[in-house]
């Protein structure tokens, strides 16, 4: 899936994450800021990259501002931002439907 325009999903509330996706041209450029970066930074990166791969995103700039979100929340925020960047707002294939 192509990132067509900048899109944001999530909040900056505790236990959430704000994910911003922008069009990119040379692979995935990922920036992660987190209140728990030292404990979970590697896992946050893994979850975001795995979700982008599942969605077929090859080129994008992605920024994650994490406030202690669980894996399922990170996945949902990445999916939502990618769908919004494509103008998708109906019949969305959430969660495990995407392979």
C-alpha cells in the first residue's frame, strides 16, 4: 500500500501512541520517541515495522510518539494512519484480516 498523504492516528494520552505517516521515497524511515524507550524501544520498532510490512507499505516516513501503548494499540494506530493516508474510511480490514 502506498502512503499518499500525511495522516495521523492516536493521541498523546497515557497508554496511547500518536502515529504520523508521510510519503517517502527510500524505504521506511522510522522515528520513535517514547517514555519507555529504554525498556521497550526495540519492541515498539518491531511492532511498527511488522505492521507496515503486513500492510505492504514499502516507502514512508513514520513518526511514533509513544506514551506506553500496548502492542495492539500500536498496531491499530499504524493501521489507522495508513488507511487515512489513502482516504479509506469504509469497510476497513482491521486487525488480523490483513496478512
